């Protein structure tokens, strides 16, 4: 039986320093049945020419969009999802390095789930090593440094806190269909958090507990590794409040899109979560508790503070 093809979606923008190394790491994968689909967000450097040079010598690589300004990673990755057609899809940053067994290990984990849950939307994510621009190790575990518990996969928990980075994820076609049956992405924070919410609501999420890629940190990162610190959160209260509001509004947008597919318990979780930024301080805290939309550990304190302070 032939192996299934995986569409690897790479959104690029001014990544000339690292994109060739990332593509080379994909070409070194032990799993060979892949297509690399690249959407360039109007780079002003040599990114596009580097990708095209790679594509000229490898027919599995293609530039599917150029000269069209998407305006950010979210819209760029979502546009790629609409162009994908393979049974499985992976998201790919332009500046990381994939370890050789990344595709093989991730896909095996996902297909194990599919054997027992056919036609179910599935998502698998993995850990990463955090490295500097020269690939020197900063941290052996992105998940541990971010204080993320990969077992917290219930719907309310995932509404409140994203699990893994998109660049570690593999998803199947049923999940892609659920993510792309609508075209309004205004309430979405990022494509990867949205993917985990869809999976938590309608399917299954699994975790590979080992690093499968090198997550490069450098001066041009759009989103980098965020090492959790309670002191840092407390000293940046406005940023914490902004993130809380964004999460709640994303949940509200999710309800608008999937209301007819969600069960009553899921709809109620969102309704109480949304109420936590509208009611009186005491009632908002009660709403938060009733929603069950909790982050891990001491982050809950910040959520309670936000529910007591925010009024929209």
C-alpha cells in the first residue's frame, strides 16, 4: 500500500537567512512522501528566489502564492490550508530545523489514533528544543519552559490556553475540512490555537513527548518561545489583560462559527467565559468558574484578576 502524502505548509516573509536550511532539513526527512507548499507574503529580501532555487531541483516543492500581501502568519497559513489537498497537513515555520524523524514519528502517532477513531478530526503536536540563531541549545524542552501541560486537552482548557506550537503539528483531512468550511478569521488569534480548539471540540489531540525540531530564536521572530514567569506576568498586567480579552473573543468567534455543531455543555462553557468580561466584577469571577476555562497552575490567578478588572 502506498504511503499517504503530507502537505507541508510554509508561510514565508523576509526569511532569507534561514529558509534554505529549513528546506534542507525537510529534504532530509526519513518520510519522503511530502509536498512543500510555500506562500510568500511579499518578501522584500531574497526569500522567494531562494525557495524557487530549491523548487527547481525538487519537484515536491512549489510556490503556490507570491505577490499577494496576506498581512500576517495567520492569514498566510489559512490561505495555505485552503490550497492543501493531501490526507495530512503540517505547518512549517521558515526559520526552524526539523529533526530527521519529525514527519515519520508525528504521522505514526496520528495514524494510531485514526485506527481506533476513523474519520475523526485529529491533531498531534510535539516538543521542540529551543535554540539560538546558530542552533546552540537554549532549552531542551519548549513545553516545559512554557509551563504547558500537554495532557490538558479538554474543550474548556484549550479555549483558555493553547497547547503546542503550530510548527510541531500534524493534522488530518477531517480537521482541515472543519477549519476551512468558513472564511471569516477575524476572531482567530492564530491558526494553531484554532486548530487545537477544533480538535478538542470535535475530535482528538495527542502529544509526542520528545523534541522533533529545533525552534530557532533570533531578532526577527514574529512569535518566539515565551518562558513562563509569574513575576513577569504580574509586572505586565496590561499585556495579561489583553491576552485574556483576545482568548475570550476568540471563544466567542468560535461559538459563532460552530454553534450548530457544539453540544450544550460546550456552548455553555463559551457563554460563561464570554460573560466574564461583561458582568460585574464578582459575577464575572463566578462566570469564569462556571465556564471551566482555566489555564494551568498559577496562571489561574491572572485569569481571576482579569475577570475582576475587565469590562467591555
